């Protein structure tokens, strides 16, 4: 089974992007996920790449800003590509399938 559940904070404001002839929408962002190490008694932060498509991407880009806390559910997708120097690079993304807002939206004055 390929399921991922994460809670973390968005590291930057989201920007809706478009691709394909069908003008599908997507948003790519990084989620900062804290992890406590009981052996060293220290917190570390993992930065996880998330990709959302279509209606979910539209909603996220409209309501999520840097620092907002999200709970996400998705699946891992591993892939590779050639960089500009023709070197093979590997990447792992979480494809977002569902999400919840964890914190309240800040009041706007």
C-alpha cells in the first residue's frame, strides 16, 4: 500500500501553475515536517515536496500562505530526469490526495 500522512508547515506562498493542452492546474510546494529524536532529545525538520492537481491545487493556492499548518494525505511518486548537464537526477514527491487546514486563518485587519 502506498499511503503517506504528514502534518507540517508550508515553507512559501503557493503559486498556481498550468500544464498540458487541457489547461490542467497544479501547485508544487514544500512542507516542513518536524521530527523529535528521543535518543538525542533534539528536533529536526524534514522538507518534503508536495504536488497537488486540479481543484485541490486551486483551493490550496487560494487559501494557503507561508507558515500555514496542513495535514496532508497522499502517495509517494519516485522518478528521475536529466538535468541541464545531462546528469540523471532522482526525485521523490508526495502526490496530494486529501488535506485539512490545521490552524485557523489569521485575522486580516
